[in-house]
């Protein structure tokens, strides 16, 4: 991804939160989106700050997709403007003046319908939500009247070994109501995450959103995706010489970037990992990322493209070495000639000046 310029139309020189933001924007936004927006405000006043989506994701313990969802939301409500390069890569983020924004409109994604009676759950929305809504007590009771939802809540508490908080319940219903996930798919999601040591609802929510974006609607789809993901991780760990340990979230974020953002195939990623080991003798995700980022900028799609880059690099290196060798030979030749001249014994004395023959002739005639 190209470098991103972060700038504002109203630079105050300090981090200031407008009351307008608190009163009109914050109350309707997802809490994670608010965190990301506040962090953007802080970044504006940090000189020489190397801003990037991956850096922001690592700092806030999110995925890059989480960050882009937040950016899209804040752009829709008019608090920032995303700028793109000719290659359609995000190149700039301009934060708008909250108080001077006359085009403010409240965007409410997948707002839950009003529940007029207690005879059923709210109708399932046709459009997936971009943020998690907060359901009212009446809406929660209405959902729980569905046997499938009631069984799902009970099963989830059994998996976790604890009662669900209001936030946990809202998240589950968000998957069911707004992401249109079936009860079976939600149960499979929870089982898979817990089996892999991830009991955080924030982590599960990220997986659920990614599945929704990838069009995963059945347990079979999820199994295939999980199998492919497991094979990808295993192959990358093998290429980097990593033994029997789980990858940490920052390492998984690198893999997500290589696979989903760059769109590289597994053979290209493994090639970069093998070159990392050959160059550093250790499993470095950052070093592998530098290789893959360079290849992405060069529009590499296949291993044949990598081979072409290698040939071009070798050719340029040979030309550079040849040029340097020629200059060295010229310098050595000049130095050799200079040393030979200085070491010539015949020339190693003061030379006489030329004779003035006219003066000698007059002197002889005068005598």
C-alpha cells in the first residue's frame, strides 16, 4: 500500500475534541470507530510520524479491515475524506472541521426497527450493518422468544463457561440480525474461535465480519475457508522455520495483509519467507513483509514475475559492478604511471634549463 498523507483543514496544534463530535456523532458510532477517530486526531499533531494502516491496526489491536471500516463510516457521516491515488490506493485522509461541517447527516446503518409488539423478533434487515447496534430490552426479549436464538445464547454461555454481558448479547444478535448468519454458522464460529484459544468477542466479531465480507454463509463454506487458512498458516510457518507455536496476532495481521490486501498466492509468500531465512537466518515477518511490499509495488502476480525482477536486478548489479570496475582500473593505471615516473632514477634530479645560444655567441665574440 502506498504511503498515506494524513492532514486536516483545521490544524489547532493540539488534540481537541469538539463538543459537536460528542453530542452529534459519538453517540451513534461504534465504540471502536470512536477510538480510531480519536487516534487519528492524535496522529495529526505528531511530527515526523510514519502513518500507515498497518501501524494503526497494530497500535489499536485491530485488523486492517477494521480500520478501513471505520474510515468508511466516518467518511459517510462527513468527518473525513479519503483520497486515492491513480492506482486506486489510499493515499490521504483529510479530517474535516466538525464545527464547520454544514453537510452533516446522521448515518444509521441497519438501525433496528421499532418493536411494536412482543409477538416476534425484529425483522431481519436486508442490508448488513457496518457497526454493531445496541438493542433495547424489548428488542432483546423479542429476539429471545425465538427458540433458535434462545438456544444459541444458552450454548454460547456453555462454551464460555460464564454468563453473557449485554455487549456480548448485542454482538451475537448483530451477527444474526445484521450479518444474516445462521444459528449453526454462529455456533461453528464460536466453537472454532474458542478451540483456537480466542474467547474474546472482539476477535470473534472480526472473524464474523470477515466471513460476511467473503460471502461465507454456511458451515461448509466456513470449514473450507478455515481449512485453506490453516494450510496457508502452516505453509508460511514451515517456510520461515517456525516450530510448534501459535502465531501472535501481529504475525497473523501480516499474513492477512499478504493474502487479502496484496492478493499474493501462497507460493509467492513462501518464496519471500524462504528468502528471508536465507538473508537473515531467522524468521522475520517484518523482513518478509518488506520483500512482499516491494513485489506488490512492482505488480508481481506470479513466480515468473519474480524471476523477471531477479534478472533485472542482476543485470543492473552487473552493470553497476562493471562501471565501478572500469573506473577502478583507470584510477589504478593512472596511479601506476605516476609511481613509475616518480621511481625513475634517471629523472630523479633537477633538470638544467635550456641554453641561451645568442648570449653565448656574444660572450665568445666579445672575448
